[in-house]
């Protein structure tokens, strides 16, 4: 839960900064303020107004905000749809965006009939986010706990796809970085039997 709140605060700051830098109208700023206050219904209303903008950049940021508000209210399918629309409209690609998309995708696994394409999509979000983290040369490095969670979830995706070889390889890589993780140690033992 602590990680979830940290993601939300980080994303809200990014949304706010994007709104300020692009001189967005009040809906973007008001939506960000509502999101930070935990008033998700008001945030949804404000971000929907921003998403309806004729300006592609403002619309993308509105959809990113909608994604955050849906995410925070536990409506993961709607959040994922909004994040995907933001990405389609050219929202800035960030590690956080792809992490949120992967978490939403994983949350919806239990909400619908599981199929291989949903696991593949989540795996693609994770891998895109991790690639962005590796290539990020800015002064602000992505949050290490977020990266760790993405690497763990990558193992789970390979398991869901019954790709045991890649799951074993990713578990080994994970344990080389985080050797004290008992859950992944047990997972690696299980994968050795596959």
C-alpha cells in the first residue's frame, strides 16, 4: 500500500508539472489538486474535461490524469484504458506510466477470463518500463522499489505464459540483485522443477 501511494504522489506531481509546463487550463490543475486530496470523483470530472481538449498534448495529460484517478479508486480496467489512450496520444513515456499500466493489467487478470494476450501485454509494459529505466540518463533515477516490483512481476508474467526457461532466467537475475528475497528464492526452487 505504501508503494501504491508513492506511485500516486509521483504521478500526481508529474501530471501537475506537465500541466504547468504546457500552460494547461484549470481542469488539469484542479484535477491534480483533487487527486492529491483523494477526491477521485472530482479528479475524474476535471481530467475528463482536460481529455476532451482539442490540443493533443493536453488531451494526453487529461487521459493520464484519468488513469491515475481510476487507479487510485481501484478501477483498474478503466485506468489501463485511460493510460493506453494517453500513450496513444503521445504522453511522455515514463517508467511510472508503464509500471502503472502493468499493475493495472495484472489487477484485471482476476477480473476477466485470463488469456495469453493479457499476459503478453503486461509483459510488454514491464519490459518497456525497464528499458526506459535503463536508458534514463536524467538526474532523477526511477524509484528502486518500483524497479524491483517490475522485475518480480516479469517473473510472474513468464510463469503465466508457461515460459519456464525465461521465468527461471529472470528469477536468477532477480536473485543476483536481491539475494535476500525469500519469496523469489522459493519461486526459483519451484521453477527448477519445471
